[in-house]
């Protein structure tokens, strides 16, 4: 399995600005280019890279893949988060943990 990280769009933008030294415009353009769609501050992005790469900055990854997470991926991410933190499964009446990011991969 390839290593991955997940970021809310605004968090990814902040990460690129602080760690990679990109301007806000450069970071938005980079995200849009890598994801193949416009930048969305409320979308959840999944970044995957081959395990053999270990650069210091996100922009240096040659084979980095970035995409907006689908609702199914967000539900799986919530399930995994709950399992890792020993939380009970989400009850049907509870809101999804990543509700604000849902429905954005289809836009």
C-alpha cells in the first residue's frame, strides 16, 4: 500500500505555504494542477506517493497523486479514524465527521 496523507483544502494550502514556501496563488494553482480540478477549501484531498520517494517538500514528489476524496472514501476514513481512536461506530442519527467535505468530488 502506498503512503498517503489527507488534508482539508485549507489545511493543504497552509501546508504548502509554510513548508514549501509557496504563495497562496502558487499553492492554489499547484493543487488544481495536481488534482485536475479547481481548488476547493472545504474539500478533503488525498495525497498518495510511492514509498521509495522521500523529498523534503510536497512539490518535489515526482509521482505524487492528489485527488478530491469521494463520499465513500470519506466514510472509510471516518471508520478508520474511529477504529484507531477506539470510538464506537457512528450511529445513524449522528452527522458524518467529514460532512462539510462530502459531495465535493462530483463537482
